[in-house]
C-alpha cells in the first residue's frame, strides 16, 4: 500500500510517500480501504518528534480515516452493526495516512447518511475529543455558557456546533476578525479577537459578571490564571493541549472558595474500551444531529495524499478555519 512516512523529525518536507506492507486486522479489528484521512495538530507534533505513537501503534501518522470496510471477522462486525462493504469513519492511534488502515471495531462509526468520505474523515478525532472533554469531563448541559479557546480550529468548529446543539451559549476566541466572523456564522453567540481584547474581561462582560460554566482550553500556560478568573462559581476548566506551555500558576484559594474544577485529558493512548464507550455515545446522541444537518462539516481544504507536506504547512500557518483533509485517489 501507499503511505505517508515521517522520514526524520523536522519540517513538513520530511513527510514522504512510501510503500508499506498491507496491514492485517486482528481480533476485534477491521481493515479499511481509506478514501480520506483527517489532518490534526497531533500529527504535526508527531512529525516534529514531540508526540510519539503509543506502544503497538503504527509509526505512520494519522488519527482518523474514512473509507470502506474490506476485512475483518464477519461475526465481530455483525455484533457491532457493521459489515464488509460498509462505509465507515474511524478513530485510530496511528496509521491513518495510508491507503489501508486497521482500526478497532469499537472505534468505527458508519459514515452519516448524506456525508461523503472526505467529510466523514473530519469527524472522529474532533468529535471523540470534544465529547469526552466538554460533555463527559466538563459536564456541559443546556443553559450553560461554554468558552472555546481557538474557535476556528478543527476542535473549535466542532465544539461550537456541538455546544449549540446541546443547548449551550457558546463564546469563542480567535486570532482575527475574519476568523471571529466565521465562528459566529457557525453558530457561536460571541467571538472575541484575543489579539485585540482581554478575553477574560470580555467573557465576564458578556455574562454580566457571572463567567463561563465550562472552558475548553488548548493553550494552558499563563492562560490558566486568566481562565480561572472568568469561570463561574462551580465552573470547569478542561485542558486538552498545552500550546502555551506546561507550567501554570494560579490562586488555589480561589479554586477552593468558588469550587472550581481544573481537569484535562489526552485521548490517543486511552484503551479501546474507553474509546468504544465514546463511540456509542456519539452514535446515539450526535450522529442523528449530523444526519439531520444540524451539525455540518467545516473543511478548509482537501489535498491529495501525496501533498501531505503542504497540508501540514497550512496547519502550522494557522490560516485555516476548520479541518484539513488528505484524499486518496
């Protein structure tokens, strides 16, 4: 099969096309002929040598794919409501930048009715992540205010649409007026250009001093102190990336007095059973929203798979809104 390898750690140009042996599914797995692969920020970190695959995972980058099931035990597939020849999208721990990809059956979901394979390839990484962190860990409920840092990212556009579908008020930050406008068009109630305004002060103003109930943070670092300051009492700060650094200082007394929660998670190394449970929640609660058109794909650009380096360059430029996808011909 064709695959995109990381020749050595470094700039986007280290991504090269290569030939790899066809993978074979084991017990509890299926084999997908990949039509499209999603591109995500963790892929960039892996390319730079900062995010190694978990033990046993492929060294080929790529955490989400969509395509057609071409292999797997028929009984195991049937038990999961799947079959050979069905179009699926899947969350994987690696190996997504390839023509063939093995995935745990429990981490596969049918391509939503009316969605193309390219569109479906944008779903797994962001929806598994947002559901696990905003809903499960952040306990977002209807009527809450959700603050999303980086609203124009792949995670951000997912959090906007899912938050609104669940009945939340959504405030986002973004790095330009154009990105802020795109977020509002997607359904955000308010968008704050963090380069021109203090997001913490703006959140307090927009909520009449109450603050946000849940904050989804991809920055960490010195953002944490400011985020705690604009959390509502009993609010939950959920950290999913550390683009601003791993060290933070905050007033622990404020956490105690206002009963604040600071939590976070990573998804890639979690067990299959954990991700299978998320998939079940998504299929029950979110897939009907996708098929009804209440949540729609947001794709900045689709590249041919051989142009993976250009796709990574666009990701690192932060000039995109939504998702970037590789297409296999």
